[in-house]
C-alpha cells in the first residue's frame, strides 16, 4: 500500500479515537483526556518501536494512528491556559505529569517487549 495512504488511514483512525477519548473522559478543571491520549499513545508507540514492528504496520500504527491520537500542541496550550487561569500548580502538574507519564509509558513498553 502507498505510504501516504497508510499514514492517512492510520491518522484518520487515531483522530477519531482521540475524539472518542475526549468525549468519554471529563476534563472540567484539568485536561485529563489529553494526558490519557498522550500516555496511551506513547505506550503503543513504544510497543511498536521496541517490539521490532517495521514497515507498513509501523507506518500505519506509529506514524499514522499514534501521530494523530497523541497531541503535544493541545497539551502545550492547555498548560498555558492553566497558568493564565492562575492555577500554576495545575499547570506544573500537567507539564510534569505528561512528560513523566509518557516517558514512563515508553519505558514500560520497552520492558514488556524488549
């Protein structure tokens, strides 16, 4: 299959899954849905990367699905908005929580398949 189609199809699926997580996970005071998609996506990408998956599957799942499912831009904007709402502690928790949780998810995936 053409690489652009693999990326596009995986990306469409990842974007829809991200939307569904956003609908299912409440985020009144804290952007929990963004944290969830970033951690889950990091874990899945870790599985793909360290599990030796390559070629079309890696492109579809890694680049397409995980690329569209996770979101660094939303995380960044939400962190700034938390800061602007005068909740610097929540902003710091969001920033540190995303970084540490996502890196931890990748390490966990590496341990499971490596």
